């Protein structure tokens, strides 16, 4: 999933709290989805909601403003930056579908 180029998550040296579980992570960006088993909260550090061209627009906007920025990693398929690797879209849809399904199930369970 697309990750912000400007976000850095610092975890305590002692590790995560016991109730917090890493659900998805990647070596180059770290934890991307975490869940709190006590509160049923889900924390998403990236941007699975981004459309195919959102990062392209942000990158080109920053370049036009004269900012020195790296191109998004694993996003462009070639050096000309005219083809985009939109590989996250199917997984993102599944993530949101499952997330909403979990919320609905929990609400139904509470009302039974």
C-alpha cells in the first residue's frame, strides 16, 4: 500500500504494548496495519485508499514547487515515470471489505 514519504513511526524501545498486534508490515516501511485487541481499534499507517494517480500527482506537485523529493518507491514501473504500479488496489478493496465486515459482525454480536 502507498506510504507517506514524510511519516516516520517511532515505537517505544520496550516494544509494543501487549494488546497491540502488528497485522501487516513490510521491511522497508515497518508496520502498516496494527490492531488493538482490547479496544478493537485498527491503525493503518499507509494510504490504501489512494487512487492510481494520487502519489503521481503529489510527487509532481512537490517537484513543481521546487522541493527535492525522491520518487515514490515501487510506484513507477520505469524511469520515465509514465507507467504506474497500481498493485495495491485489489488488496486495499479486500482490506476495507474485511474491515467493514468485522465491524458489522461485532455490532450484530453485541445485539444478540
